C-alpha cells in the first residue's frame, strides 16, 4: 500500500464533508509518495488529525480571503503549537 493510499483510507473514514475529503486527496495526490510518509503515519496513529488538518486548511483559506492578517497570524501560531506538540510533545 502506498503512502497516498494510507492517507486516502483515513481521509475517507473521517467525518469531514465529502467535498473537503476530495480537496485534501487532490492536494496529496500532487505530492511524491516518499514525502507522504509522516502524514500517513500521523493519520494512521491519530485519525483525529484528518479533521485538525482540514480545519486548519479551511481557516487559512478564510483568513487569506478576508485579508485579515491578525487572524492569519493566530492560525499560524496555533499551527506552530500543533507542530511542537507532534514533534516535541510540547504545548
């Protein structure tokens, strides 16, 4: 099973909207399979991260569309916390 197929299985099993599932899958389809190892592992180990990934993606799009720089900075700070949590176990 490829890393993309692993991601696809977890995305399809998630509770996010069908349209969002397709957007995420289209995005990951453009990434080389060797660069999908970590996200495939994450989605398999912690399936709730499919929703977190999607919510973060949608929040960024909304902030970019509105031009609200402070909103975007808040989202990026939250993303930094997520990455620290995943990488170092820090809050």
